[in-house]
C-alpha cells in the first residue's frame, strides 16, 4: 500500500459519497404544494387544503410505528421536554440518562428543572447498562431515559421490567432508531412514550424536527398542548381563514411546533425509510465481513430480541495490538484522509460536556448527578471510530474501499503512533 494520505500518500477512495439529506421528486412536489398553499404552520389560518401536513405526517408516522398517536415537534430536544413534562416530571425529580449519548438527553432534563442522573453503559451495546440503572434509582427517580444508540437497541428485556418494578416511566429516545424493531414492535412503542429527532443528520430528516409517539390519548393531548403554547386543536369544523388552534388553558407551555414545509418533507421521505434502512443494513453486513477478514476490529452488539436495527452510525472498535498507544483522534484523521469523509470518535462521556458542569449556567436550578465513574463510556470513547449512515448508501466498491482504508491505517499504525498529532 502507498503511504498514509494523512501524510501525503494517495487516498484509498476518491469518489463522491452519497449526498445527505437526499431529496426526491415526490418530496420537492410536496414542498412546492405547501409553499403555494398560504399555510406554512399548524398555527396558520385554515385553508381549503385540509388536513394540515402536520396532521398528515402525525397520522402516517403513528401508523408506521403501530401506535394511535403522534405529536410532531420542532426538534428532538423539545420532544423529550414535552414528553417528560406530560408525564408529570418536573423540579427536583430525577431522570436516569445514559453516560454515552448526545448532550440533549441530559440538557432536556435540566431545562425542566429536573435532575439528570448519568449512569454507565454496557460495553457491548454502548446503551444503558441495566445494573447501573438499578444501582442509581433513588426515592426521587421518576423515569428512565433509554437511548437506542448508533446501530443497536438497548436491553429492553431487562429495562422494561426494571421500570415496572420500581414504578418508573420508561422514555425511549429513538432519535437514532427510526424503523428499528424489537420482538415484533417498533422501538418507541414499548415505553410510556417514544421520542424522535429529525435533525439534518438523522435517517429521517427535515433539517430540524422531532416527534413523540404513544398509545395514551390523554398523554398525547398533553404533549400537543405543551408543544403548542398551551393551545389545542379546535374540534368543530373551522371555515377557511380562521385559526384551527384555540387556547386550552392548561398552564405553562412553549411553542415547539413543526412547520408545514418540514411536515411535508417528512411525510414524503417516510416512504423511502425502510428501503434506505435495508440498503444500509446490507452494506454494513458486507463491511463487517470484510473487516473480520482483516482482523483486529469488533462491532457494536444489539440486545437480544432485536429484529431490525437502524444504522445511524456504524461503530468500529479497534482491538488489534497495532493501535496501542495511538490516540483515537489520530486514527480518525487518518481514516478521514483515506476516505474523503468525516470519521470521528463516539460521543464523549456525558459528564465531560461543559454545559452540564455545575455553575455553568445561572439559569439552571439543578445539576447532573453521576453516582459512579463512567468507565465503560470512557473506554468506548477511546476505542471506537464512527462511520456515518450515508456512507452505507454507496455501492459494494465503496464498502471495499472502506475496508481497504482500515487495513491501510492498521498497517501504518506505528507511523501514526510516532507522528502523534501530525496532520491536524
């Protein structure tokens, strides 16, 4: 092989990767229809084009997941906040959060003046470790926030009965798991409520956006009001030119509604979700086989009972002795140079996010609690590199190039060790 591209060698892959987000003709037509409709928000005035795109997406996404209710939101953070508030979680209550996930899982808890209790993960799945959850439960605990992370489903066989035994709400954060299935059901339908993000990088996206799903009509109604400034949908027929939302008088809430253009994008792109997820799964399996042949790499394991995962990121754990003493950031830079795309480590352990540090913001009334060191989260951050989902929409040759890049970096790991920090 030639020298590392990081230090001036020839890259393994020089073709363009699939663009993400992807648009389709159906998506563009739907968006144009909205833009010409005169109604760009669920809070806009009624037009002759009924129901709203917000309603149409809500019904379609609920049907897709096999639940009765879906409430779209402005983003995944607002979905988490509305879900927790609708469940009665508030000031001083504790919510158990994984030690390896995006910071919004904890900051959403802080935003409602509750306390995120950050616990360690299972080293194989990178999701919540049930034994760490049980050890962290206190009299103030109200909920467990389960995150189905990267390309795995958390251990619901253990977490669901654990939540029931202690009388806790189980909130499923499915921001990275649109379409994943466990024991015949979509994730997000097993706990009290499932939340989703439709941010730019997600496998179902409208740039920004989110949703809550559940089967409880009262819970769904509370979430609706919480995301709509306390308003609720008018039940009677509304003539064109009049508001379809009315003041519900249900207390404090915020405006976290999804816009009509975003809802139209999501409704049209939902049609492609399963096909694209299947394509990613096929190519991920191909890459696993290629990397296993090379040796020195291991992969994230999903929980027993998983029938279908969603690939949001593909974690590869560096196990070969060749990588000892090489910083994970240096390996990521080398792979990025070979492949012409961003390869990066996993999230840092949750307790490293500056925004969660005590006293960081005078606006926050609470601070996170970390009962035990996040040793597995720390190890995961040191040992894994992450490949984004859109790479797996490429062809077989591209997967071969990814494997070649890993082999090349492994062969030259001694050079990375010697030249630590170069190529930044």
